[in-house]
C-alpha cells in the first residue's frame, strides 16, 4: 500500500493516539480517554496475569466513540501457548443470561407470545406444587422466585429434558417475590420457555434474532461447529481424579476448550438459558452499543425501547436487591464491577469464567472484560480486579464529570 494512502494515514493516526494514552474512533465526538488511567488499567490486568490469577484477557472501554481495546497474556500458562488477541473467543458463562436468555424472553413478550406477569405454571403445568405455582416470569428474570441456586449433580443425570424435569422438581425455599437469590435454575427454566414459545432451540433463536442482525459474527452457542478449538481460550484441565464432583466428566489432563465450563449446562449438551454463549469483546461491545441506542444498532432494531428499559432498569419487588429483567443494578454482585465511580443506575452482569459487561447510560460509557480466569482448576479469584476495572474505567472515561450538572 502506498505510504500516502488514506488507510495508512488513519492507521498512523490511531497508533499515535494510543501511544499518547488516549483513543478515539475517527469521525466521532472529541471525547478522549484518560491515558494515565488506561495505563493503570493495563498494569492491574498485567499484575494479575503475573500473579497467575488468569492466563489472559481482552479489555474494551468505550464512551461516545472514544475506544480503548487491548489483549493481554496467553491462552494458558504453558510455554509456547497461543497469545490472546482481540479475536480470541471466550466462554461468557453467565453473561449468557443477558446476551441471550433475558433479551429473548423480552423479545417474545414484545410479540405478545409471553406474558411477563404470568405464572410459570401457565406455560409449564408440570411445574405445579412445591411452592412453585406463584412464581411469575418476572420473578424468574429478577431472581426473586425463591428457587434454589442450582441443580443438584446427584443422582447423576444427563440431557436437557432431564435438566428441565429436575428444575421443576425443586421446591422453593422462600415465598416467590419475597427474597433475592441468584439462581441458575431461574434461567434454565427461562431458556426452556424461549424454546417452547419460539419452536426452536434458544441457540438458533438468538442467532437469528440478535447475533446475525447485530453483526456479532463470533458469538453464539456451540462454537466448535463454527471455528477451530484453537480460536477459543480454554477454561479447564481435567482433574487428577475422576471422583472430583464438578468436573469429574473430564478425563485427567483433558482440556476443556470450546465446550461449556459450567458443569450443569455441559450435562445439558452445552446449550442452556443460564450459560453456553461464547463471544469476543468486540461482539459484546456491539451488544452494549445496541442497548445504549435503545435497542437499535446501525439501523437494525432488535429490541424495543421498552424492552431495553425492562432489561436494564430496576424491575424487582420493593425491598429486594435491584435487578432489571436480566441486568444487575445493585445486588451484592454489582458492587465490584461497578467500582467506586459509576453511579447507581448503571447496570451490567458478570460471568463465572472471569467476564464483565458494565454500562453507564448517563455518560454513555461501557466496559467489557473477557478472561479465562478459571483455567486450569477453578481456584483463581479476581474479584478485587473487578473493582479496579470498574473504578478505573469510569475514571478513564471521565464518567463522573458527565454525571455533573
């Protein structure tokens, strides 16, 4: 390419901006990100990698056209492991709840095919009894159903039908609508509701209605059907003993790469309402832009303004942890990824594998963090890093100034 080409000049300009510690997309606002805070973000992630709390990650920060994205580390700790790049695909774990299941339920509600206030037993009469009759779709979405946190692994079971039968057999521990407990069972049932209502698997439904239209080209369930395993960050090595409870289905030393890390959804065949989506930071950023634009991106509408409001603003019962119909706002799980600067009213979600999406609609700022902190044995803890990411992201984007009159 000739040295005087417009593309080369744009690339040189972008590189210069990054080296100067700020980033901006051409043709957008004059917003700049704080280079000193970005450097602190880089150091925080690099320090955690050096401490072997995670092998690699991709971080993306954006505010009104100003963008900073960087890949860190490698797929694993082993010598010669593939480097993480912005194209690396990660297991999004419970981000699936807000990238797939909750939006799918809300879209079907828009179309008049699901009543958000209806009891669960209207759709699943087989779930009657055990205190479940009073559970509503809204309560499943806001984690106020009173159902336990997860499905038992014993006695052994396998397959989606077995999972749904088991979910319907769990008695509530608190009256629906009176208690907040984050529960995968809620979203397993919601995934089933999507499939029953749409007449297709949730994997196909979200691909057709969200990921395809939004240009989220690397996002979806069952990634090994679309890409080689080497494109995906691994999450787990098989335990030394087959008797280990959580991952005993993995042979000793086997590498989990492209199959869901969550053992329950893995038993379901890698597709479920609670987990199973794989994605890139670039694609999650497109989803976040869609939310900030009220359900539309690049002229394509996938959700109504009302559905985005239900997804992202407080919809839980009075006195309970603040949750949207999907997004976390002010539950105990929100405090770390929100950090010390983003205001109450910002929203997001995390994933067990080491993933965060956090959005501040007031300043039109969001950050995405995807990692495989669970590699190789689930023992790493990066919760303190989440707080650093939330605080430094808001500071780098000058979100606090945007909130001032």
